C-alpha cells in the first residue's frame, strides 16, 4: 500500500480524499495516511465550548453523529454558563474552540472585551434565528415593536432596561441597532445590561428587564411561558446576518493546523446534515433539547428552526429566513465584511475610541484561506468575493467599502 501511495497517487490528493472521507477510500487507507503523514491531527481530543442555544447544534451534532471520528479527532462539547466564561477559557486555553459570538472574538482581539489576545474566526456557524423579546407587561400596554415602544417610552417616563448577552457580542449590537432604528438612544435613553442566555426568561419573569435580545430557544420559551412577545426577529434587522462562529485563538491554529482543519470539516459536515432535511432538523431538536445541552422541551426548539413563527400576540407566519446552518455553503464562509460590521458598531457605540484599520483587522481574524482550502477539499461552494452587501432594517446599506464613513454616518451614536 505504501508503494502504491508513493507511485500512483499524489500524496496531498490522498490526504485530502482521506480527510473528507471520499467514496472508495477505505478506513484502513485513511488510518495509514494519518499514521504516516504530517496531516494527522496534532491533538486528537478537543474541547469545544458552547452556550445552551439552538445554534450550538452543528458542534453538538458533529460529536453525536461521529463526524469528528471520521476526520481523526474526538470533539468534547463543553457546556458553559456565560459568554464571559467562554471568553476566559478560550483565552487561557481551557477550551480549544468555541461556539461563540462573532463580536466577542473581535472584542478579545481588540482588547475591548477583557484580556487582549489574537483570535481566529474559522467559519460562521449560522445565519438568522435570534429575536428581540419585549415583556408581556409592555405588550399589553401597546408596546409591541420598535415604533410603539418608542412612543410608549416617551409618554411613560422611567428607566427602561434591556438585556444583551455580552457587551461586544451580536445580541448587544442587534439590540442597540434596533432601539436606535426606532429613535431610542440605547446609551442615554435606556439601560442595557448583560445576562447569560439561559437566564433571560427567568430574569424577565421577575421583572429585571423590559426587553432582551437572545438566540433561540429563549425567545420562543418566553412566549410559551406567557411572559414575553417577539417584537422582531434578527432576520428582520438584517436578512441572513452573521451570528455565531467557530472561534479559537490564533496560537491554536498556528500550533495545530491539522486539528483545526479536522474540526472544521466535522462541523461543516454536521452543518450540511442539519440543513439537508426536515427529519434531520427534528432529530437535531430532540438531541440538543436534552439536559446535557440546552435543557428545555423539544417544542421550544423545533418550530422556529423550521421557520414556523408566532409572536405571542396571535400572529403566526412562515419565515423563509429562519436559522440556517449551511444553505449550500453560503452560511459558513467567514466574510471579511461580516467581521468589519461588528467593528463599525463597536466604534459607533464607543466601545473603541478611534477607527481601526477595519479590513486589516478582519484579515487577521477571519481565516478565509484556511476555510477555502477546507471547503474545496469537501467540494463545498465558496463565494468569489470575501465582502458581501446587505440592506438593514433602517434602509442603510452595508458593503464594507468605507467602514469609517459608515460608522460615522448614524444619527444616533456615542
């Protein structure tokens, strides 16, 4: 077999074929290649942190379905209590990778979210599927969306409290953006607090906040428990927006390139699997609902992942822009412009004081070339351009071309 490998096949081709489990490559050949070659994962067992949210599913299913073993690694999903905990464990090396907020990775890299450390975004894990929940008490008084909330707040003066999940994270930025689009200054006109996702519903139940932005299933859970309503989904704010990523430190990628590739492949295959069929989505919901993962009822998860929405006020609809994990590869590509957008919002809200070199920072963090090599080995479509364009809920277009001008263009800012 060794002679055959040396003489009849390009070694790199064999390694890639073995890594992606190509049809016709026997497990014995795959083991031989890993055993003999430099492409064997440097670290066989990896801890991947996750927060109990529906969008941890591709990491969990990569482990549960054994895709990790196929690529020569064992993923140990590690349930974490808060995003601050995920940050700390990524920084100190207790976690190898994490299902993590896009803006958290950028915040750590920039030193705006705690200790400064060079970080890496390997791939995007999902688009869409978060929401803004307002308390049932507010909704009963007519505050059911941004404009009606602004009107209610203007007429009923008091301190209004809203929650995100981490200061530089996605949910804090969606909440800031949504409030500002309604004419509410999130810095001077409201109080914003940080609450870990699994604690959102309990905190709203005891009246600690008027609204929150969080990932599923906690928005739907608030409706099921009769304490909140969905004012907007995050796909209403930005269709196909970036959300969680597979993140790690830059050091880990440098020291463990083969392990990193293997983990990316396992998570990508799990992403494909989830989006492949209705039955797979249902199986995923049953799995992640379990106590060791999200610890909620399956019916809190399985409706919104299929795009079946209700707002808690009698309205139901089918949303084609529900949470996606793969979408023919469109979800997973680490667009430079996605990372840059979070930086523009960090600047907008005073989390960073001066304009960074937006594109240079995104190129440092987002592992575009690494992702391309993994995706091509798996025959997954890769977009031609690492920048993409979107029109957000207020009609403002983001294309990444002049990020400083964009960040400064908002009427409501720090």
